[in-house]
């Protein structure tokens, strides 16, 4: 990912190491812009294990920030588009069956925490939508407990969209999102405005991917 372009004249600066007790590699991603220079703190910090002998390779984002300081003391807001491109770059490192785990306790992802607390399905939250678009949307769920202390996080799995089990997974996610849309009118208006468009876009993508026409879903 070193010097990967993730926005107009914006590139990733990668810092790695050390490994933790389990052997997983720690990493930090900074942003360098031609206009404003290098961020003095990382946009993303995390840990990963991509060993091909690992049963299910994974990348975990342990800290996600959208407001970053520069060397001159000023702060810059990272656009959502850059965040998505970084997530796509991370997801691209994963083999089929791997997962991308992203914390949502940070201020930058507070809207996801609020939506989940209100009962919104993970795939309809801002972070869930990002995981889906990044290519880790076969299954999106609350991350299970691990041996490491962990902030609350969502986990998205990367699978071949044409894989034998993907149709059933896609139909299950589609059904959850359709149910959400039909029953979300009682939610706070701000949560609705942040989640319904994501659900609608994901439904459109799933129907196209799995050749499901508009209308009632087929029996499961």
C-alpha cells in the first residue's frame, strides 16, 4: 500500500511493526497531500495477519480518525471518499474468506454506533455500507470477541461474488435490509437519513448481483 493514491494528489504513507504476541503485524497509515503535506498522526492504525497458513486471514482497524492534525498545528477533515478508497485498498490485500474488522467506537464512526444501538442491521450502517462497497460484504456482523482487548467493531467477509454460497448469503442480507426499510419509520429521523439510503443502495446492488427482480423475494 506504500504511496498508493487514495485521492487526488493524496497518497498513503505506511509504517509497520512491531508484531504482537500472536505474531500479527501492527501498521499505521498516514496521508500525504500535495496541498497540505503529511498528517502528523495516522488516519488508520491496525493489526493484520495475512499468513497463508492462517485459517481465515484478517485485517483489523483498531483506530479510525477523520480529523487529523498537520505538522503546522492545523487540522484537516478526511473526506469520506478517501476513507472508502483506503478501505478498498485494505480489502484488496485479503484472499477469499478473509475478513476486514473495523472499530466503530471512534468519533469518526459514531453514527454507526448510534444506528446499531437503535437496531439497524449492520449492512445498513455507514460502516457496514463502506465494508460492502469495499468488497467485504458477503457477511457483515458484529465482530466476535478475541484474545486481544478490542473496541466494538464490525467484521466484513471477502468472498467471490460468484461463489456457490454467495447467492444464499446475498438473499439473506437482502431480506434483512428489506425488512429494515419496511419497519424503520419509527426511528429517529437523523438515523433514518444516515441508514435508509445505504440500505436502498445495497438492495439495488444485491438484486442486480443475484438477478432478483423487483418485488417480493423468493421463498428461502
